[in-house]
C-alpha cells in the first residue's frame, strides 16, 4: 500500500510517498481503508524531532493520527463494528497510528461511526482537534453555565471546536484571533473576540474562570495567569506548564495544569451526535492529495490556518 514515510527528522521534504506492507488486524482490531487523514501541528513537530518523536523513536515511521474511512476487515472478537462501516477515530495516540497511508489497523473501540451528515474529508478533520477540546473542557475541568472561558488561537483546529463546545456547555466564551476571523468566530458562538495582534488580551479579558492555552509560549502562559479570576484554571496544551508559568500561577493563587489528548471512542460518538444535530461546525481550510503531505505541513507550520487541513487518500 502507499504511505507517506520519513527516513530522518527534518523539514517537509523528508516526507516521501513509498510502498509499505499493508497491516493485518489482530484480535479485537479492525482494518480501516483510509479515505482521508487529518493534519495536525503535532504531525509537523514530530517530523522535526519534537512533538511525539520521543514516543515514536527514530525514523523511519509514518505520521498521522486522524482517520476517516471504511472498515475493510475485523479481527477475532470484534462486535462493535462490521465490514463496510464508515468510521472515524484517533487511534493509538501518542504511539504510531500511521494515518498517512491507505490502510490502518487499531483496536476497534478506538473507532466509532463517523458523523453521517459530513463526508470523510470533514470527518477526518475532527478526531484529534475535537477530542483535545472536548476532553480539556470536560475532564481537565468541568464547565458550568455562566463560567467565563478564554480560548487562545480560537480560529485554529482545536480552537474552533473549543469555542463551540464551551458554548454548548453554557460558558461565556472569549476567543483570541486576528481580526479577519472575528465575525466567523461569533457565528460559532464566541461572545467576545480579541485581536491579539493589537490588544493585550489580559487587559481585555478579566476574571476568567478557565483559559485554554493553545499557543504554548511562556509569555502567553504568564499573561493568561493575569487574566484568571481567583481560583481560576489555566489548561496548557501544546507544551505543558513552563516553570515560569507555574511560578506565576502559584503567586496568583490559581492553577495551571498540562493536558494531552487520548483515544476516546465514546467522546467521538458524542461529538458525532453534535455535528449531526447541527450544533458543531467542522472547518476545513484545504484538502490536499496524499502526495502533497509536505505542502500540508508547510501550510500548517505558518500558524495561519483557519480550521483544519486534510489529506485525501
């Protein structure tokens, strides 16, 4: 089968389409024919030797964790899915899932039926980003109606889901983004939007209960602490809690916690329901063929992508 492999760490040019052996499902696993694979920031960071490179080890390996496709075969003991089912999932994360390929295998319960109302390209844009937002807002904390939630990088892959989920959970949602995305973010449910390029967000957003930091640099983290109400919570996602941020949080008597997403079939089923009910919109910035994975990584690394990028297999 075709897959995008890399033999070394480096820039986008290390990604090459090659022929590799098709995997076979073990007991309790399914073989999924991949129709589309989502692209996430963790993909290009891992390609460079950061991200999940410490988990995957030294190349060669195949990147990608977002999958939407069709069940091709089932292993012994699988009862939740059948051949022909259209499914989506984020299998194996943070271990190798090898989604940039024509087929993947994974435990059956890490996949669920994809949202019926969208195609495979939109479904492939959902799992990692949406699960990150959902788990952060429902597991790392519990959002209650009326709480003030600040979402950094609100127009990005995780951010645009976080805005919608926080609103669904009853929060007053504040998002940071460039001005060009403000009206769009309001349509997703943002109550307030802040142009981070012209306004210091910690001066515009006060007494925030929860900050979802999807930027990850130390400066944004320390300034986010200043925006929190007493007893508030900073959820630091891309790189965890830096020592300077931890010190600032302790001094301000607020909490700062790291977060990493994990496979979650039941949550994906809930998210599919919200999408099919018209309560959650999936934004796909661009769809590229598998052979253009390197270009997808270049686009992702600009930090200017609205929503998600998807590879069509």
